[in-house]
C-alpha cells in the first residue's frame, strides 16, 4: 500500500481517453482549483495531462513528457477504452497505473488528500470501474469515492438537483448521449458520490445504495475526437490515417478552428517542417462527408425512444450540456441548436466540468456524514382538505446541506400564525442503506403507509401580519442543516415583504 502524509482536502482525478485533469479543494473557505503538475501537464492553457505513456530504459515518460522528448508514434494511448474489456490487456493496465501513479507522486506537499474522488461513465463501463477501484484500493487515503461522469458534468455546469438534462460527451475515443434525471430536488436527497472507503475502512460496493442520477436513456459509439482527427488528417494530405505527426497537427488545427475561421499549425516529424493552413469550412465539410450528423441523429433517436418509455419528453429538458474536447466544435454546437433549440446551456469550461462537478458531489469540504433519519413538515393540503407530511430531508442526505431547501406555503383566510410541526417518518417499504457514524448498513423496512412521529415539544410559530386574506401563497421558507446537524429555517412574508430568521428548529439524527 502506498503511504504518504495526508492533508485535509479533496482530490479529484478525471482520467480521460485523450487527456486527464486533476482538481483540488481544501477547506470551506477555498475554491476548487485545477492542479498543474509539471512536467506531466501541458505548459499553457488548462493543465491538461495527455493520457500518453512511453516506456523508457529506467522509468516511463508520462503525459507531456512523451510529446516533449519521446516518440509519440510508439507510445501507449487510448488505454481507458482497453481497460473496459472483460480481461484488460496487461499493457493497458501498466500504462494507466504508471500515469495515475505519476500523478499521485507529483502532488504538491500541501495537496495530499484526505479524500480521493474518481470519475467513470455511469453505465457500460463496469470492467473499467472495477479496475479503477482496484488501483485506488492500494492508496492509503482515508476516504475514497466514485462519481458518475454525466451527473458530475451537470453539477459542474451549475444545474440543480432534480433537473432533467441531456449530456453530450464527445471525448477522444467515445461519444455518449445520456439523458439523466439528477437525484434530489424538493424533499429529496441531493446527489452524492458512491462512498467506497470511510475513515480508512473499506465499504462493500453492494451495500452502497445511494444513487447520484437516474439514467433514463443512454446511447454511445466507440468513436470520438480521435476518429475526427483521422478523417481530418487524410483530408489535409496525410499518407495514412494514423500517422502520428499528421494526427497531432490535425488535432491542433481542429482545436484552433473552434475559435477562429482560419488557422495554421506547424507540421513536424515528417520530413522538413512546414505550415498547414485550413479553414473551418473545410473541417465542417469533412465532418459532413463522413456522416457525423447521421451518427449523432441515430444516438439521439435512441435516447428519445428511451425517454418516451420512461414517461419523459425531450422538450421538457432543463438543459443540454456539451462536454469533452469535441464539445468546442462550432459544428457540434450548431447540430445541438438545430435538434434541441433554445436548450443548450453555456459551459464556460467544458473540459473541466466533470472534474469540478466531482468535487461538488462528495460533498467536498468536510468529513462526509449523512442523516440516519428523515424529517418532514406537516402541511395542509387544500385539495384533500387534510393535513399531510411533506418530506424535507431524507435518510442518506449529506449534511451540512450545500444549499437550502425552499418551500412556498399558502395560508387560509384570517390565519395569523403558521405552526411548523416537524416529524420523523418511520422506515419505508423496502430495504435501503442507512449510515451510522459514517458506516453503511442495510435496514429492512415494512410495507404500508408511512407513519410519522411528531417531534416532542411545542412547535415553532411564525407570525403572519397582516392576517391572510383568501387562500394564496404567503410564506417562502428555506430550510438548511448546519455543520452541527441543527435544522434551521428562514424566509420571507410574500405580502408584507418582512424577512425573518434564521431560527433554530432542533437537532437531527
């Protein structure tokens, strides 16, 4: 097992087919940051680490070292896809281990994590996920978590829990369309990472019942940016599609044409160096001629059919996210705008969305803890003309809450006060994972209507002045759980505009 002195922050690693990103978040007062790890990362722009490994006589060259001083044509690449085979090739395993180990060994002395968060596709990559966790199990890091990439991308782009989002992820080796409903929303637990180790103790994966996203539809193909580079290299004059120097030049031109209508790059390593010039229109013609639109249309049709089976419609999307290196292509942005008009969300940092979202899902800033019991608020249901219990926070919800839960409540005519009667629901109808002192266990639950046990003591009263007139929305309330597991409320009277709170309601368990 690899041992190093640890700090108190969270490290996230997003291992990609083409490039890898590493991010860090320290205490509650610090913002997430991408870590530059020279000489592994590119010297300019985002600190991307090329996912390349070349074996040397004494030690391997990793990432940017391969491009700076090695022979890229003979290096090991695209090993993420190979690791998803039922029996991953030993060469791919060695290369991935070398790159990840190189990242770990080059972490700054003040950036050694208490918690490590790894990212992986949400489904269809079971073999890769198992390999990744097998590698991480050798690290002496107290907490280990795994997050799914579509959810991380959505959270990294700022979408709220409960959102319905279509994520298009065009990486180097794959293109995926995923329709996901982010877990969470009003009265539901927000997205969380899958906790695999806590306080140095390994947790069995089959006992991890907390989900991060409900995948309603997914379609993908084993081609992405690298396949585009091959077609583009041939169009530029390459002798064959996999010529390393031409591929590198084609990729540089493609990236440059994402922000400019014309560009030029220096072709090196194939005889005398020379300039390659191209226009964006040339690249887009290559994409059209090689059927990229038809391929994406096919993926979208599969996802749309899955959405209908799940009772969802694409015109109900809260947003469309394009992430990965290919997402920066204007051609792809135009395709999305034509197929899904007025739904595309701007992603300022598409290459970073997954790794930043991974930090947001841990929760990143302190030792993970979750509620073992839910809490509900008794409300009057005008339609049923009866009281019912509305869930506020569920068992399994991480605390402190990263953002408050907001409710808008109405009042009856003449009402001068609102009673905040809280209660604890008994277990629901099936076995689920609950946490005690940070460790999970399965709890069997009885079928039937859920019974709620009111909290002892006198409920908190919120004054309503002037008295309500008619039945209309009157109070906007925000509930949150602080770092001491205390439940608080604050809000505003929608008529008088008076702001009240925060007021402590009690301790949760």
